[in-house]
C-alpha cells in the first residue's frame, strides 16, 4: 500500500474520532448492560474495550517512545518542515498484512486472542470506557506529533515479539483498525441483546 502521509494521518485521526464518539455513547448504558454476555465464552462490551486497553497499554508507550527518539535525532539548528519529512507512506508487507487483517468486515473471521490480552471473566466497570477514551485522545496526539517524523523510517516493536518491528505508519494502522474491529464487536453485542 502506498498513500500520501497526510491522507493516511487524516484518515486515521477520523477513524479515532469516530471511536471516541461511539465510546461516549456507551457511557450512557448501564453497567449491567455493558457486562452482558451471550454465553460464558463470549465477551461483554466492557471486555471488548478492556482488550483494546490492554493493547493500548503496550502500543501507546511504544509509539510515544519511538516518536520521541526520532524527534531527539532531529538537529535543533534545522527546524523541521512540517509534513516534508515523509510525504508518502509505503506500507511494509508484514505491517500491511497485520493491519488489513484487523479491518472490520461484515462477517468477521474469528481470531485467537493471546492469553495476556484476553479479559474474559474480568470484573469490569465503566472505568474501562474512561481509559479507552483517554487512550484514544493520546492516540490523536501521537498522530499529530508523527507529522514531524518519517512514518517509514520510524519502527516500533509489536506486542507478540520485540524482535519484529513495523513501520510506524503500519503500527498506527494496526492499532486503529484493531480498535475499530472490537468496537464493531461491542456494538454487535449491544444490538444482539
């Protein structure tokens, strides 16, 4: 995938803003409703969001660290030309695969969740929604900061292996598409009651 960096950042920011709106609506629901499960092995709405929070706890600090490192490498005597550092983002093959596998589809393929990212049977309250909203706000700030660095050259570790590194643009895509995927799952749970 090849795309203008500005177009990618705008798209990802818009997707994140939509997630914020959807999460805000969930705050109006009762905790009983948000903890409803169709069966013992399925997730509740809050478990869907907690799953995303677990990923956010890894990816947001990782992204922030890599952006800070890249900004520190910039020469203070040469002011950054906004948007000039990476006019075109070219996805890596692995990053593109991971990101595209997360895109919400009409009929989602089931995926196995790693045990440490599985919130099943957790005792959760609406604080989960607040954390999710805080993470989305931070994600918007990181998208904005990333305009000053290369989304191609900046690499991040991934949650399943610190040895595999993805381009920052692909990491953003993976995280945001993953958020969308599980928000869609949460909405199906809410609508399926």
